[in-house]
C-alpha cells in the first residue's frame, strides 16, 4: 500500500474525529483543468443514444435503459447490460472469495485509488446527474462529485480505523499461581458477505457511495441497484472502479451494476435472496420499512421525513425569509433535508424592527420565494428541474386541494434560458391552521412549503417534535432570539433524534450536511435507521472473530 | 467524578484494546477477607424463606418467588416484590428523564461504584448462584462475581470511550472565498430509552450485566427480567445498585427488577410494550428469534448453539481426552460454550504414540469422562448440579433413544458428599455415525457428548461448519498437528463466524471466554446477534445528534 493513501485516510479520520471542515476533493469546478468542463460535456454527449461503455456485459441477457432528462424531457437513450439475479449473485459470490482475502491495507489502497479515478470524471458525472435528477449544474457537480467522494472517503477512513481497532494477534498470559497460561490469539474482522446498495433517483451517487464504500472497505462485495431513472452517474463510478480492480488483478464482480426498469423491478428479488446479507437503501418509507423487516439481513436505510422550521423570533426578518426561501427552493425542495413545514405562532413573530403578524410572516416568506424564482440570475439555477412528473403533479394537486385562498405563493413554471423544455416548478407557499393536519402532517415531497399557524412557540415545537417522532425528520431549523427557547428546542428535538440548526442566515443552509462533520440522518427516528457515518455504520458490516492457540 | 474511576476505566479499556489479560476484581476467593465466605453463607441463609430485602416495593401488587436449589432440591422460599408492566414502565420512563440528564462522567463514576458495591457481596451472590443454577461453589463465585463484574466493566469502558469519541462541541470554519462561514456545532449521544434485560437460568448475573451496564452507561434505564428460577443473584446486584443511586440522589427506577413465575410470564408483555426500546436476551433460540422480529426495537441476543470439536490428530491423546472430558463435564455441560459434537474420522486419530481407531477414541473420551466423574476430589465439584429437571430427563431420553450399544459412557448420578440430594448427572458419551443427523444435529443442552464418526477430517470440518451456519455455534475446538488443516479449519469456521480454539490441553478450556480479550458469541451466526463487547454493542444503544448555531 502506498503511504499516501494511508496518510490521506488518517487525515480524513482526524477531521472526522474532530468534526472539523475538511474536503479531500475541491468542490469548486474552477479548481480543475480549464477544459475539464467542456470535456465532461463532450463525454456525456457521446454516451447518449448508445450502449454504455465500461461495464462488462459477460452473462447479460439484454441491454436496457429508460432515463429521461428533466431538463430536456427527452430520453437519454443509454442502454446498460442487464443480468438475472442468479448471474449477479454467482459473480458476487465468486468475487467475495477473492475480495475477503485482501488485507485491510490493500482494500484501503484500492478504494482510495477508485475515488481518485472517479474524480477524473467529475464533470461527466455532473452532466449525467443533471440530466437524470434535474439538479442544477453546480449542485450536480458538487453533490455527485467531490461531496459524494468525501462521503465515500469518510466511510473508508472510519472503516479503516474500526477494522484496525484491535491488534491482529496477541499473546495472552494469565498467571495461574504456580505457572503462566499463555495463549496465542488472533482477531479477524470477517465480512458478512454480499451487499445490495439501492440508489434513489435524486442523489444517485451521494446517497449510494457511503454504503458502497463502507461495505467494500469491510471486505464485502456489492451489487449496486440504481433507480431505473438515474443510472448513468453511478454507472460511471462503477466503470472507473472496474479499471482499478482490473489493474489490481481483481474480479469486476466486487462491484456490479444491476439495472432494471420501472415496469420490471428486480430489487425485491435481489433483496430477498439468501446470498444477500446486507442492504443499503435510500428512498421512500414504505419500501424501506419492508426492507427493514427482512430477516437475516443487516439493513441500513434512509427513508423519508418531514422537516420542520420553528419560527419564533428573529433579528432580521428579511435575512431569515431569504434563507428559508433559498432552502426551500434549492433543487425545488427535492432534497431529503429541505424544510416542509414552517411553524409560526398565531401571534406572529417578534423581530428587531418590530412585530410581524402571522399573515405578514406568510407574505414575507411567499415574497422571498417568488423573488428568488423570478430572479433571472438565481431562479433557474437554484431550482433546477423536477425529477419526476409525479412531483410536479403533487404540487398542483396540493394547491388545488387547499384552495386559492390559502396559497400565498403559487408554484409557477420558471423559464430556463438554457433548457426551454425543462420541467420546472417554483415552491408553493401555503398558509394552513395547525388543526388541518391532513393537509400538512405527512410528507409532501417537492417544492411545497406549509406555513402552519400554531397557538404559540411551544405549540410549534410540540408539533415539530411530533412530526419527527411519528413521520421522521432529517433536519430542523429553529429561528429564535430567546436562548431559553433555543435550549428547549434543542433538547426536545434531540430527544426525537433530530438535529437542530439555529438562526441560519447568509451562506448557511439547513439543507447542507458537511462530510466529516455533520451526521446525515440520525438513525433514531422513522426517517432512517442509519447515519453517515458513525462507527456502527461500519461495524454492522463485519464480525469480529477471535482464535486461540496453545 | 473521582479520578480513580476514570483511571480504572482507561486501564480496562487499554486491556480491551490490547486484548490482554486483565482482571479488575480478583477471581480467587482467597484474595478476599478470611471470614468473607462464612459471612456470605450466613447472609444467604438469612435470606431464605423470607421476603427479599433491599428492593423498593412501592407500587408492587404481590410478592412472588419459586426458586428451587438444584443442590437441595428444595424451594428457597424467597419472595420478591412483583409489579405490573404499567407500574414498571411508569417508573422507568420517569427515571429516564433524570438519568439521561447525567453526564457520561457521572454515569461512569456511579456505575463503577455500583460494581465495587456489588463486589462486597460476591460470596453471598456465589451461594445464591449455586442454589439457583446448580453451579459449583467456585464457578458460582467466579462467574457471578469477578467475571461478571469484569464483563460489566468491559461494557462501561467501551461505553465511556464510544460516548466520548467525538468532541462535545467544535467551531466549524469553511472558507467561502471572500469570507469564512463559521458554525458552532455540538454533538450529543442521545440514549434510545428504556432497556429490557432478560436473564437466563444458568448464568443469572454473567449474562445479564453486560447488556445492563451497556444500556446504563449510554444513558438508558433498564428493567431486569431474570429467569423465574434464578432471581436471587441479580436481585442482590440490583439492590446494591439502588444503594449507590440513593447516595447519588437518583431514582431507583434507573434499574428495576421485574419478577414473574413460570406459569405467568410477563416477558412478552414487557418486550412488546411501545416504551421498551431495547432488549437484551440470553436464552433459547425460539424466544430469541421472536424477539429479533419485534419492530422498532434494538435487540441483542445470545441464543443456543451447537458447539463442535474437530479431532484430527494429536500429540498426547490422554491429555486431549482429559481436557475434553473436563470441558464437557464443567457445570455438567450447561455452559453455552460447552462442546456437544466431537467429530472423528472413521479412520481414527494419529497420535505421537501411534494410531488410535475411531472406537479407541470413543473409549478414550468415555474413560476420561467417567474417570473425572468418579474422581472423589474432582467429580462433584466439576459437575455441580443440573439446573432444570428437563435437562436431566433429556440425558436419559437421549441415551434410551440411541440404545445401549451406542452409549460409550452412561450418564450416572454422582454423589455429592456436601449435598446428598443434589440433582446430578455425569456426561453421557454416545458414538454415532455422521449419517444419523437426527441424533446429533440439533442442540442437546446438558451433559451429552456425541462422538460423530465422519469420512475424514475434511468431512468433520464440513459438518462442524454446517452446524455453525445452520444451528449456530459459540465455540469450536480443533485438535490437529497439521498446520495446513489448522489454517483451513480456522478459515472455514471463521467464515461461519465461529471462533476456533486449537489443541487446548492442561489449564486451557474451550468453555472459558476471558473478559477484555475473548469476544463472547460472535453475533454472526444463529447463536446470537451480538457480542460481549465490541463497539456496536454500545453504539446501537444511543444516537449521535449534532446541532449547529450561527
């Protein structure tokens, strides 16, 4: 193993241990070669209407693919080799034999090399992400490129530390009075076996690589099952990994891509197969709940949640409305961390410039959301496009069901100069009474914000905590100038395993979870049972076994 | 917190990290005060035919108890306060509020003090263990006293380390080009909630305290539900803990004892209650499997297994037979780590003194087992007594079902001079062909040893691995002078998550798992899903939650 891989892992682990800012790969596209963007676009364009290059198709029974660009509303025409469950698991089981025999150091070396190799295609991955998820160009680059790589590096470094936590062998000596009893003991982290990593349509690499690299560093092989509408970004990642495996004389079965279609999904068949020992999943709650019940599997989930904002009192109302508008508009509210319900007391909100009534708060948020959407320099780039037609329909249906009187900001199509056919929708802002639980107290995925009128700040907090406990929550934002209420909010929301961000304005947004510092999804409420990245995210993937010799 | 508690925790953790020999409490009764044994006996005798003293009975609806001494075959007549599930959970939930507000340092201090306090009653606990489990005096002392305390200390020290792994607060600074974005972040290990710890009849403290102290150090309160036939040892532990809690001004609801009877068990009602978030369990596989399926609970199990011995080739046959005989006889095979199936090739076993046929191996093991049982200085003290009448019946039924021709050593009642009424049974040694799977390929709890005739050593290994994979295994012993076969055995058994001990003779026994060094139960096969003590045994009991402020 090269010294540099270990050094980088140690550095990443120190950052993780200290929860400090750290970035193994620059998140700014300008830090890369001047022509990297153009080359990435060219590579992406070449891949269109073609069979995907770089994946072994040995044993595949057909080529399939049905991705559609949310920006173009046209099919990409890219086909991927498809395999039966039997073929996938045969290759995986065979590769497992080989991969589990590599040392932790070898695996660390290879996996860091994989990430470096992937980084050479960050721009192509960015375009692939744009045209499958609808994310803007900059978000696509950051989320699927450096931020994803950093989350993978986080898993590798935590993995390396956990796997080397105990000595591989020791001499154990116990004095028995008249003599010493000496036993030679060794300790081995034994991998659990084949891992199935199920991706989602909105963050095809960022949500996939943590589980993938966590399984790989612990000696397990993986089958990556992307969402059928969002394959290309992770296909590029897998193809680059295959190059590194080939260089190292390792089988490609260590990581396989399992593609399917919406009409003929293969996920259940894979998940229920006896040879699959672990499952990583990002997606809707119903399927995640089902996976969690499968017996004999170690399952890691990130499911849906309902994220709350508790708006109690603020200094600068316009800075707060602006921040909230951006958090709700970023990728059209399609981030798992986006706020949905803003709880505001019926008596309104105190600000440094005087008191705002509930209605004024609603108008303020609505105006900020509309202002952002209509801003020609900001709107289209912040919103990106709507990944799934169902999401666009949900926005319309929700507005219709509450009636125009409740709609403070209507969702509108936002012109995208670069992509005139883009499927866009600005957030709708809806005023609703706390009593109308059927309206706001469930997940409304997409650009939908409810400003929920409550009795007072304590009631707001109570409802936010209820949502987190019953429906799950990944984030919570609290705006308050009252330190006592802030402490109470922190304690109450933490008790339902929900992190709180306080008084974010300016460049800090509740949606953003930084690698090495912010645990993503607590794992303690219905929004998921696992965290990027704590020690158990690693330790549940292998088993310590100790042997003793006289 | 006193410096000494932290120092002791650090010392214990270093031993655990290095897997070296360490004992926080001496395991030799002679290391204690000269009259400690007599005082312990006196205290035990005083407790007989009486209401148990030291547990709060506030809110209890009756006093119950049905323990029977396997040495006396008489009821102990000790009654304990019984509570309804509602009362138990009301107290637990209330105590949880208080306990979760203590700092990690406070909890560590209090829990180490609890163990010190418990150590003052080691001798009384030893007699309590003898007369509920049937363990011999020395094993009762060691297993329920210092060894149990050490396993608890192991959980505390791993817990302390995991809970303090990340800083409680940091300043996170990210350069944004023209300015720095600074966020103040904190990280809190939030306890999951009420923990139910279900004990077994054979090791009432050793198998209970690891989960109990792991839950407590992580800020959770616990309800201890002992086996109705084995309450007294852990009742003493809980009573001593209550003294420490009282001194610290803490509620006794932090640890409660929930007693029931065989006829009216309350375990399911407790386990299924929504307020119970975690379950630790030691016992039979059927109930353990049921507990593992309960949704919304974090469940840690040690269930049954079938432990194998692979007898390939040896140097000193009599040393090996003697070691095996002791391992099978210790506490009459009622240890979860005791060997059941000894796999021997039909071609026999090579030794330094020549070749032994399969029949000679069977006779050798049988002779060693009989010799030990008949040895007046060793027999009764090694065997102890049979905890449950069902176990004694199983031995008889098994001998009958295989027929006298197969019984190489019949189980006999072994006279115990001190306790003439003791329920005893020496191990039966039964010769059986590998094909007769219905005889040997299932758990036969108690003093039953099958010497299974296989095709060859590889076949022996294959069967041992099959047993571990399908039925679970906590230990495996391999006797071989062939280093290639030893390596193969290690790899094959480790792949089914079973540790292997090689060529134990003399004072080393496969049954013994040392705290701080040997992981007990791997957690990777059907014998259980958890380990004493790896990091996840701790980390699955709390959730990291981070908060961010501008």
